C-alpha cells in the first residue's frame, strides 16, 4: 500500500512538473527537456570528509579519485524514459580515520523522468527517490549522508 501511495505521489509530481508554464522564464538558467536528452556520466562522488582509501597518503573528498570500481550513468531518452546504472558500494570505517570501499555490484533502474528546467524527478525507482538539481553543465544528486557516506553525486553530459 505504501508503495502504491509513493507511486501516485511521484506520478502527480511528474505531471505537475510537466504542466508548469515557462512564461516567466527569462532564459538565463535551466535546461530544456531536449538539452537533457542524452547520456550523463558520473564524474564525482563527493564525501562529507576527505578519505585516503587507496593508501597513497593523500585524502580526497571525491571517492572516484580514491576507488576505481565506482562508476555510473543516466541516459535520458526523448520519450521521457531513462536508464540508470551505477556501482553499488559501501564505505566502511577501519580504524584511525581509515576507510575501505566495498563494491558489491551495480544498481539498475528504468522509468519516466520530468524536468522543470532546474530539477529532474524520476518515477519507477526506489533508488532515485529524490530530485536532481541542474547547475551549469552538471546534474547533482544531493545525499548529505554522514561519513562514511556520500554528500553528492555529480553527473556531466557526454
């Protein structure tokens, strides 16, 4: 029952976003749906604090600089469907502020998407359960998890 309510709420959000008028848009920011269509590749997995997972003596807040198994992409189709693929991983604490990453496979999702030019909402996936923000040429998924955790995922269009 809870899943049905969530699906109805997401569909309502998608319909509302798609029905909004662009009359007040001054053209200075945001994306049109046509500009979103294509492949967006994961370029950063930002953490709330720097870690040295690879043991090179240098910490980074971008997990992708520390661990090779992390990757992802979102494909936006013109028919407002999407395909999502991203590494599934956990960040585990060892001791003395040391961490390791356990890559455990791939998260996959498909469904419908809608955008108001500033945000993108997804339907059909419990993984993509929040809006993504569009800033410049980046699509940002804010997570704001405590370390060890992800602060945000950043995708760029290819």
